């Protein structure tokens, strides 16, 4: 069964304090791994797609990496506006026909 | 261009009532998905449309839930005989095509069943 586990559940950082969020996954053939950002009361906002181990993508202060078992979202020198819940999802070749399987998310709070 | 839109943004209903939730996907997107998100959880898949047909409805929890997309664009999620456990945020997403295309989400409809 496809599964996604995110850690930690919550992370509190000071502005400028870099850190990483983890996404561990089990999937029967990975089509893609997706990172989304979700603000309170809003829908998920797309950040990155990763397709194969070793791939990396960057956007502003965020960098996503992928191995065969997990993905990391690295946040460099975060700002208060980076505060949100970060969701990881996988799309596999299995019985779900490629629909996204989400983790529970990591709630990030960045204090000034 | 416009993103995915959903109406209503909030819906309060009483147990046993019928509700309809609407999704307008990004223009030209052939694939449309419905997800449900409970508090503190990630979105959970309900149903996927490719064009007008439901290609995968394996996530619908029971036969009280039904969705249509008659013209291959707008979709309606229908819930009969609502229960308090149906309270959640219902999210719609669309993508350009399968198999691996980014799904873009709407703002969601917050359903509260009293």
C-alpha cells in the first residue's frame, strides 16, 4: 500500500534558522513526488515535482531533494512569510492509478 | 489565467440533508480530482475524472457520495443524507493530462454538518 509519512509534525524556527522537513514514502513505482504549501483556510499551492532519485529543485529559500525512500525540503534562512503547512504527496503506478497520496504535513512556524 | 474555483466556499447543513459542491477547473485541463481534507490531515483522494467519465471512484467512502462532470469541464460533488462525519474541506484539483502532471488545487469548500 502506498504511504507517505512526514516529520516532524510541527517545527518552530527563528527567522534565519535553516532546517529541513522530511517525507518518507512507500510506493509501488514512483511516478512523481510533489511538495505543496498550504496556508490556513486555503487550498494546497504547488511548489515542486521530483521524478527520480538524485533530482533536486530550488525556488527562492526552498530546495527539494529526492532519494529512493525519502524527500527533504530544505529551508534556508526562513522568513515569517514561510510559515505554513508543507504537504508531501506521491503518485505511483499502483492501484490508485496515479492519484496523489498525501502525508499529514509539517506545520512550520517562523518567528521574527 | 484563472485558477481552480470552487463554490460555495462554506456550506452549513443539517444532518440528513443533500448538498452539492461545485468545481470549475483551469480552462483546458482534462483531468479533474476531488479530495477531502479533515483537520490536521492531508487531502484524501475521492474521485478522478478524465474528460466526462469517472476514471477512478475508488476513494468515494460510500454510495451517498456521487460526482458528475457532464461536459468535461465543471464538476459537481453530490452528498446525500449528510452525516456529521462528512464535515471536512472538500478540495478540487485539475491537471493538464495524465500520467504525471501537476495537480492545481482550488480553495476548497468547507462543509459543516450539524
